[in-house]
C-alpha cells in the first residue's frame, strides 16, 4: 500500500486567484450531486474578501485550504465576530465555508489550523458553521441529504456530521426547514385572523410601484426592522449602517415586487415585511454558479420567475411590539393569491430555529413536511 502524501495547510491571501481556488473546491467536491446548489461565485468572492465585505468592520477572519500533492482536499474559514462576542459575553470563534473529503487526517488538520488561529486571538470556544453575519449561510445539514437545497442554505455530504462528532463537537442549536404546498386559496381561518388583526391594530398593506421606490422608502427601514425582530435569535448581531447600505444596494434591486409584502401602521411606519424569491436552485445548478457565458441569462429568467414553480421564503420580520399578534397572517393573505397567480406550487421555508414556536405556528394552516434539519456545532477550547 502506498503511503499517503503529507497534508499541507495554506493560509489564503485575499487575492482573486487564491479565493477562486478556495471557492471552486467547494463546488467541485459536489460534482454530479443533484441536491447541491452552487453559490454564485461573484458573491462568494465579495464575501470572502475583507476589502469588499462590509462585515470586516466587526469581524476578523482567515481562510485555510488543505492540499495533498498540490491538490485541494479541504477548506475552512475562521471568523471572530467581535460584536457577537461583546453581545454574548464570550470569546468564541466561528467556522464557516467548510468542506472536506472524507478523510480524518484532512479534517483534523483543517480544524487544527483554524483553532490555532482562534486561540492566538483569545478564543475559548468554536461554533459553526456560521458566517460573518446572520445574512450568510449557516448550519450543517444533518437530515435531508436527498433533498435539493436552496440558494440560502448549505449542502454537505452525510459524512460531515460524523467527523464533527468524532472531533468532540456537540449540538449547540438546530434549525428545521419545511416544504410547503401553496394552497389554491387563502385558508379561511387565516383570513379571519388577518381581518381581526387589520382592524384591531390599524395595519394596512403598503403599495410599492417600483424597486427604486422600495429601496428609497423602505430599504434601510426594512433592515432596521430585521435588527429589531431578530435581536433574540441565535447568534444574531445587528447589521451596521455599512452592511445595511450593502444589502439595500445588492439585493433589494433584484426582487420581484409581487413576491414581497410590506405592512405599515396608521402612521406609515413599517410594521412587518415578507420577502420571497423564485427558486434559483435549478438556474444555479445549470450554470454552476458562473455568470458567464450564459449563466446571467439563466439566472435572470429565474429571478423573473420564468419557468419556476417553487418560491423561496427568504425573510419574514415583524416589529417587536407586534410579534405574537397574528401579523404574519396579513403577509400571507397578500402573498398567497400572488403565488397562485404566478404558478408557484410549493414554497421553501428555509431556516427556522427548531424552538421558535411563533414561526412554527404559522405553518399550521398549510400542508407541509419537515424535510431538512441542520446544526450549529460547538466545542470548548
């Protein structure tokens, strides 16, 4: 039997060439896997480069790649979110963007390098997979390996959780996801609740006629609403003004107005918002995450909803003082008829904490199945 070649761990510089090697390994590892959804490469480049990621103002990070005989066999990004550590009163490091071949030697070398980096900066625990902020992908898949992923979630091979347990990591928290059948009409009980909520709380749907109006009138307010609504969720840290400007400029400009609902109070103040998108799963799989030569056209068609019968529920946020009062029913009463008219047959809930009862209750009106589960792991150092 030939001896295994030595593993080399390389700390990446944020150059385009080195980051592309890092990103392409995370895609090539899943070649031929029908459930894997590649990320948009241009977005990954922007996220992993501190010069272009606004989260760098509150995060320190270092990406590592494992090489054997000069070929990539693993990758990991170590992150210290200083805001999160202040918020939660700990000295933790995160790991994210992690992928590896099924080889304990490779996995151990990757995590050893990341942990050594974190310890040098005072870390006493490691958690993940998590990103720089809550807007990044998080959670390792532990159930649902035979289910196609979404653009908002991580896919990983079934052997990943086994290595985490082998290294002494334990569950910190789980998220669940649902595949929901879009009903032909608004459920009667939901409609009754929406009518009561609308009259009792003086809420109404806001009319938005263009993306530019959306950005100008509600863009920053929407992300401030997220900061308020998500404040108590696992691992969340408030988005800074620079991050908010980045998300307003890069994401709100591509939304279909028919796939969002904005609820305001009597003073016109934002009360709740729901943002959905046509599923980009098939388009991203078809183009391999590349915009050129034809990826941009496939993605544009998908963003416009052409030929797509699945809708991704990306974000739902309700103002703190209105949570638990049935406001979600207003969002869905507006969106369901639009989903039906567009031809969406099913919806993906994407991540929700398994213990978030308010979110869980909103699905009781619909035919659904819990089809994926993912986990944040933790290990004390």
